[in-house]
């Protein structure tokens, strides 16, 4: 059978080829009824656009560049899922550029590399406030920040201060000494990010408001072995202290909380009774392990960031917009 063409879709929907093209490009200037008719014709005919022809006809790449620190964490996998879902719905491809180190970020900021040949740009996690104020981001494409906030650019971000405050308010109501483990990741050393600083600010502020404080704070790199060593160091101190148990530990990322759970089990202690553990992220495995944690709608944050960028690509000329997402405390067995 002959492969259906855009002309076949236009004929069946009773519209012009230009209208079909606008629907395919997710253009805002199409009436709902017309859009539905075109989408029905596309489905009935099982029509698949030719991406090469689409690029030539539109003078666009139909590609979005995503710059992010690394690819190897559950958080960024989930974030990319949200971004790619929205972009695929709009028939855009995604090109991923992991930066890995500060020098590569500087190179991207200073030149028109391959990343800038896309129609739009997503930058994840970096606190680029100074970059935008100094106009160092040399790109003419629409740009959106995700998992970061800046006043003069579209952004979709998590309110980490509120997340830390929720953890602190809950921990303050529990008996026993309080401890905390913070993330000192390679990202913090190489880039500027406020994620864990904001979580700490919210947590300690809530404890202070309740008249509580932490017995000790520990720092771990974002690595499973380092996290396990930090968990062991913390529990050595707790078990050596008179009346050290029970205690409560706020681990500012689920990776740290998981390592602490493992160390608690190895020592014959019981999570939720001897050591109460509160994490942050609600990673896919958290429910199975009964981890009390702060749930982050990571995929939703990515999806919303993509929507902000797509609206710019469709011609939205308005002022910068900020989409704020708020973590939610999920209480399970560990606390």
C-alpha cells in the first residue's frame, strides 16, 4: 500500500496542507475543532511525518539541547523522562549534553557549539543567576532552567527550602538526638547549585523554631561507597554515646538514606525503632524499603519545563515565568 502523505491528511480532514503542518508543529493558532479533525485524520491514516522534509520545510532543527551535570543518577534519569515525554509529544528530538566538569560548562557559555544549533535550550540544576545577569549565555534560542531558579528566564524548580522545613518539623517532634547527612557532590564542587544548601537551611530553620538542634552533621559525596562509610561513622558515634539510641537522621538524599538503612541492618539495629531515617527524593525503590522521605515530582518538573520552552517556540512573547514545585512528606516505616 502507498504510504500516506500530508496531502492525504489534509484532504481527509478537509483543511489545507499548511493547517496540517501547524498542527504537527503544535502551533497555538489552530482552532480546537480543526486540531481534533487533523489529529483524527493522522490516526485514521496512520500517517508519520517525514522528519527530514519537516526540517527542510520549516527551516528548523526540531531538536532541543539539554545541558545537565551527569547522566548516572536516578534523579536525572527521571528528569529526562519528563522532558522527553513533553518534547516527543510535540515531535521534537532531544540532544543530551552532559557537562561533567566546570571547564566544559565555561566552554558552552563562551561559544556557539553544537548545543546551540538546536531550536531551544534546557539547562538543568545550575544556579545561573549571575550568568544571566552578566549576559554570558550566548544563545539566541529560547532557554529554560529546570531544577534551578533565576528571575529573568523561564524556569521550573523544586522548593527545596520547603522540603527541608517539612523534614525538620517532623524530625523535631520525634524523641532522641537528631543528626543530619548532607551531600557534598562533585556537582557542588564544579558548579553552583543551591539544592542541598536550601534543604539544609529549611531543615535547621524548622529545628530552631521548635527549640531543637542537631547533635552532629555529616557530609558525604554522592557515591554509594562514600555514603556507606559516612553512615558507619555516624552510627559509630551514636552507639558509643550513652543513651545514643533511639535517634533520628535526616539524610538529604535517598541515596544516603539507603546506605544508612543498609548499615543499620548489618549492625542488627531496627530502622524506625533504633534509628529513625528521613530521606529526600522518594526514588522508585523508596516505598519497597519503607523509607520515610520527601517526594519530589521530578518528572512533572521536567514536563513543565519542556512546556515553557515549547510555548516560546510557538511564539509566546511574554515575561519570564517561574513554575514552583513543592516536595511532600511521605511517612513510612523508617520514621
